[in-house]
C-alpha cells in the first residue's frame, strides 16, 4: 500500500478507494470459497474397475469397485485405489490453481492457497508402480507316490520342517483332560 497524500481531501478519497478494493477482494474470496467448497474430482483406473472421488480438501468421499474387481488381489485393489486418489488430488490441485487465478488473480493470499495445494498434492509420475495383476501364487503339486525326502546331512542343525509328527494314540493325560470341562 502506498502512503496517503498530504491533502486531507485526497487522502480521504484514497482511503475510500482502498476500502472499496478490500471489499471487492473480500467478495472475490467469498465467491472463491463457495466455488471451492463444491469441487469434487473423480479418477478411474485404466481398466474401469475402480474409481475414487475426492472433495475440495483432497479427502476421498466415494470409492467404487465394479463387479469386475471381484476376485482381484486385495493388494492390487488397494494400490489402484491409492493411485486413483493421488491422481484425483493432483487434478484437484490444478483445478484449484485455475479457480484462484480466475477469481483473485495473482496476489499473496491466492499464491498461499495455491502453495498449500502444491505442497499437499504433488504431481504423480506417469508411470505408476501399481501392478495391474498380482503375481500368480505358486502351484502346489504333491510329491510322486513313494517319494521319500532326503534326510538332512548328519551334523546339520537345521530342523526338518517338512516332517509332521503326531502321536499315534492319545496319552493318558490327553484322555484325562478330554473328559474335563473348563467350567469345573
């Protein structure tokens, strides 16, 4: 703001003009605030199985999974949800930037709003590390009939984790506790 002139009449006119400018800016920010409150952005996965909507604060307000997402690996689903959310937030930042420039131009308060969105919602990499499919789990094939695993080498401290050991018959202690109730 510049200094007021020494002439009282001109100073009063300058103060009036300054007050009108402040009022106009306040109305512009009120309008911007109202417009920003209604902004939502939706992003959808490339295969249209997942969509995420965020509000003006970047908070997810809706997550939709199509029936085609049924049976997908949960890790892939959660990764795609996060990817859609980050893309929606980045798009939100660009929309807010345009709104601020259209509503108030380039002033310090507008730049602060844009800066906050830029800090919170950076651009996402075009190559997203989210896999489109989960790796296939290994297929179990039983050993051939009559297969006997090799015994561990002598002197080895490694336990043989493949052996399952169960008693042939219950012990007297097992029988005793099987007849007892935990309520007694």
